[in-house]
C-alpha cells in the first residue's frame, strides 16, 4: 500500500518584548528562579492582566509579513487546565477570534520545487513556567520566570507531505520571525519551539488519518527525525492491523523513538471562554498601515533581488538571505569589493565554515565585511591567489589585521612577474626530466604534478593561471 | 438537557473539586437547571445580534512595554507552603 504523510505544525515563538504579555515583569532569559515572577504571573488573588502594546504590534507585524488577515477585532480567552506551572488554573490565549488568520508562506525544497503552505492562524498567549522534576525529595520544583512571556502560536494547515517539507516550513518561519525582529529564534533557550501533528492515510484517500501530536521538538534535525520515526510507527501499526490513537507523544532523541505521553484531553475539556478580565483588542487601518511601514525587505523579496542584482543562483541567494544579518553582511562585501559572486562563494565557503567551527553567529564574525571585501579586492587585482587568500583569511580571523597588512607582513604577494614564474617552471622541469619526458610522450595527467611542484617551489605565491599557461608552453616545446 | 452522575463527576474532576457521592443527585439537579435556562435562551432568535465578548462597550487599553516589577521573591515565598533553591515546591507531577 502507498501511504501519504500529512503534517501540520504548531510553532511557538516567544516575542522579543522587554516585559511580559500581561505584567511588568522582565522576560530576560537565565535569571535566578522566580525573581521575574510578579503577583500577576503567580496568579495571586485580585490581580488583573494588562496587555503589552509591543506584543500586539509584533503579532500584527507577523500577520502582515505573511499576507494574512490581521483582525481588527480579536478576543482573549481562558484555556482551563490544572498544572502547577500555570498557577491561575488557566492560560490566557485566543480561541475564536485570534489576532492573525489565513496567511501563507512559500517553501522551497532541496530539489528546487516550491510549495505554498497555509497558515491557519496565529494567536497571542502567555507561556507557562517550568517544572523541575529532579531531586526535590519527591516533590516538583516550579520556576515561574517564564510564566507570562508573550508567545505567538503559529498554526499551519495540514499542508505538508514529508518531514523535509515540515523542516523547510519551520526554517522559513524561523528566518521570518527573526527578519521582522519579533523573536530571537534561539531554540536552545526555548524561544522557538515546535509541535508536529502527524498522520498517515492511504494515497488517494480524501479524509485524514488519526493524528498524533509530537511535543516540543527543539531542533530542526529532531523535527525531521521525529516525524520520520513517527510515520514509520504509524504505518507499521496500521499494516499490522492496529489503529492509531489520538494522543500526545514525546520524541526521545537518544533512543530515536516516540512514546505516548498522555491521551490528548478532549478539546472541550479546556472549556474555553472569553476572558472577562480583558476587553476586545481593536486595531484600525491606520495602525496596521503604520506597522506595515516598519516591515523590512522580506526574505523572498530579498532573494529575488539578489538573483537579479548580483546574478546569483536561486539556491545561493536563498542561503544568503536566510538571516538578515548574513544578507546585510553579504551586500556590504559585494558592494565594497564589487565582486558579488566571489563574495557569495566566500560567504558560503570559508566564512560559514569558520563560523560553524567556532559556533559563532555572523554578527560576531571576527572578519568584518570591510576586511573580507578588502581581501576579495586583492584576489580580483591578482595580488593574491584564491589559495593564498585562505591563509590571509585565517590570519584576519586570528586578529592579525586587514588583508593588506597580512599580505605585507607575511610576504604573500602573488608572483605575477612572468620572468620569475618562467624561471620556476624551467627549474621544476629540469629537476624532473623523467616526468617531463613522459608528459611529452602523451601522459598529460602529469600536468597536475608539475603545477603542484611549481606552486610548492613558489610557496603558493605563483599566479596559478600564469603557471598553467607557461607550463603548457614549455612542455610542448 | 439533564446531567447524569458520571457527567457531574467529570465536571467536578475538571474543576479539581472533591464532592460527596451523596450530594451528586442534588448537584445534577441544580446544574441541569442552569443548562435548561441556557436551552431557553438558545430558543431566542439572535441572527442579528453580534456575539458579545465583554459586557463593557470598550476596547482593551494597552500597556507600554516597560519592566515595572522588581524582584520580590522573598516576600512571595514567605507565604508559600514550601520552597527550595528559589523554587516553589509542589506535590510531584509526572507526565
């Protein structure tokens, strides 16, 4: 039987406000437990929530960025359940009238196919606290610093048909929320989290299969693995005559398996109702236009511009526009060096490899855009070869100064004087008479050997193009 | 609509209320009365009436995004039943 996978994602993005969504406590990460949990966050009697203007603005900004309908009139509701990380006994969320409805995003897969994924809704809500189940003499420790942190829950349509599509969509949202400056995207700190609803159905069947919800998968890699392993489990189960039950499952990265957490409470057990402590949020056209005016150039638009303006391939332009900082860095280098394609290659090569190796972000790159551009100019004007440039780059990374300083100090200037190169070529041919004879007899793959020897003799400084040209000439004499 | 004993128990559980078995028939009766009232109200034609989210005819006022609360953990924890390492301790919850 051919199976079709159906995936919908719920993404929780913590909004980058200063204070909580309904109280004046700080949301800074990493504070001592409960030092940022005020009376409102603790749900003490008599407190009232007051909505944070920035949380509303950020939600509206997201809606406008995905071409969604930003509601002129949205309402907060109480989602009732008992858990100690939520002291009020309910979470303030939005149910029937969320702030954002019906948007869409285009994703691009590895093979270049594009697909539109629908965003059903995005609503504002408060985050819960954290429970620590470690050793507290058989008790659970509760830290409420996170309680009340503003969240935007972004719910997709069940439009994805593979783990790859799900990851592409998640990456797209991840990139977008950072572009528009509403979420720092830090998955390790839980600022950006994802639940996946996964089901399978026989190919061609119209109705959906029963879904399982995979909870809190905290990296792109795990989303892909968790979905694939869950799909496998569901197909095996059905083929063995079993039935998928609707439930919440936890992905265990160590064992690479999903396991049942608890049966999903019936939706109506949450007993949603409008929160009487909060009035409807009303936004007018003028407000939304003002928010729209603050939107930066969005990733898709930027990518298309990069293709057009710098002659980059769609894939390269896509990579360079994933983050706004990387895109800005690239543009600066491209402009200053007037060598856009070279800049793109360096960005995706040495720069990104070095950043990864040192676990650094582009904004902390020790080689500034100005420095990289300065080096690219020296490649362009033949002062150094691409190979030597790697050495220069490493030296700049290590803090030895800009490209010209490094080239000067280390004597890396490329040899372009053809008489000097000719002398090297002659010398290497003279030192390797056997190979020279073989080459002349037709063993042309020895070309690489000679180039290598000459580059070695020049300590990598001979201009490779000139070496090739002179070598060919000499060997065919 | 009238509620049976099982439904009353479920509602009590959702609200984390402990109730006496003997009181269930009485709760079932009074809760059912409320639902009947709702049924009566449902009979009214509300086609032209906008759903009301709040009885006050006003919009939500928004707060500036400023940190105004400072750390008062000691005071809050002084009235908590049990704390340790700055955490509130509660009976163990395992998912």
